[in-house]
C-alpha cells in the first residue's frame, strides 16, 4: 500500500481534496503576506519591494486569494487602493499573523540569546512625558529593570506616523479625532482650567463665562495642536470672539508667560502642580469645555510584545483585551 501511495504522489495524481490541502498550505501565507503588505504600504509596488518579488506577482497572489475566498478584497484605482468590507475583516485577522511570521526570526534569536533584556518604545507629547508618565515609568522600572525604555517626544501627525510604521509599540496622550486604523482607550480625565496671574480682573469671578474671557488675549499652544482646535471650536460654537496674542508650545512656558502678566490661558489640569498655586489663579471651565482624556493609542491589529502588555497592565489591566482595539474609531468631539 505504501508503494502505491508513493506512485500516486510521484505521478502527480493527487485527489481533489489532497490537492486543495496542499495548495492552501503552500500558498496561503504568501497570499496573505501580499495582501497585508499592499494594504499596509498603500501600493502594489511597495508591497513587491518589501517581499522582494515583482509587482505582477503580488497582483496575481491577491487575485488568487480573492478567487479562493470568493470575495473582493481590494478596490483598485489609479491613485489608491481601498479595502472592501470583506477586505477590512480579513486584514484585521491576517495582519497579526503575518507580522508574527515576519518577525519570528528576530524573536527566536532574541529569546535564545538569553540576555533577558528588551526595549519598549513609547510615543508621547511633552505634557504626557512630563506630568503623566513619570510615576508609571517608575513603577514599571521597579518591576522590569532589564527592559530598556525608548521614549519619542512627538505629537500629532508625527506620533501617528510612528504608530503606523510600527516604530513604537503604542502612544500615550490625548486624542480628539481617532482615525479608523487606530484605537484609543482613554484612562485618565482632566478638567479644563482657566489660568491667570494674581490680581487679574477675572480673578474676582468665581465662574467666569466665555464672554468674560473675550476681551483678554489668550496664550495657547500652536494652532496645529488639538488644544488650540478645541478652544477655537468652543468659542465659535458659542459665537464669542476671542484673540490669541501668543502661540507657544509647552505647558510650562505657557504658565510662566501667564504668571508674567502676558495674557491668560486655558489649560488642562494635568499640567497644574502644587507650586503653581503661588503664582497662578485658576477657575474650572467645565461648563464650557469637556474634560480632556488621556490614554493609550494603538494601531489596530498590532501584536503586542510582552514588554508592551506589561506596561499597559500597569495602566489598567485588560486595557486592550480582545475587542478593545478592534472597534471603529471615535471622536471626543
């Protein structure tokens, strides 16, 4: 019987079911890699470069995958490639698998090296690095002293770019609008606060309104940042005019300028510390502005390494459990 089976195989006379099983095992991973790299990198050309194959090969693999699954996965135009609903579903399932397979050599070598050290990459803005992360990093270092920490001080588009290019494990900060390819889990909430120097006319108001703020120049972060956009939105919604006299980055700089009498500002309470009580007068503006959330931002489908999972569990156990980062993006607006 063994000889007969050998003859059957060597002559290429596999049965239909055996042929299908062999095909799927031999080709499916390559098809999925072509599909994932095309979606991730945006073009067939870039996917081909990443896989060291021709563009036509990538195209043929994706077409074969669509034929096998009986679903259209990508809509192709001259300028862009768009995922269909079925494509989005497959992408969420396939991307972690492909990334684990692509990184298995590196993971294997790291584990057998037995060095016991690794690196955790986090992106965060200045305020998060200065006010929110220090106690968390201190606790993490106590528990995992061998893990090297790499902190990228970036905000806005720069931070999102690092996330999408997998140059960081996750980002910590605040988001107003969450793109569909990212997931945001808010953890901390801070009140909106009006700050002014002692002796300022508004210091006599217990509950100043937007109209009361209107005559005075505001000191705000740069217009490209979410804080500026949120303040602008609220004033316009209430149809109250306002003036920005100084744009400057960094809460510490803004607080110093306000204390020097150069203007007033609207900040998030995350940046207010005990020492500020002597040089600043504060008023809560929750009647007009929403509380500001800070949390963790991840790319959907990201496969977290142990170092990243351990840090997130310090922030909040089960923060990105199954279903937590697969949901559609939302907006705090």
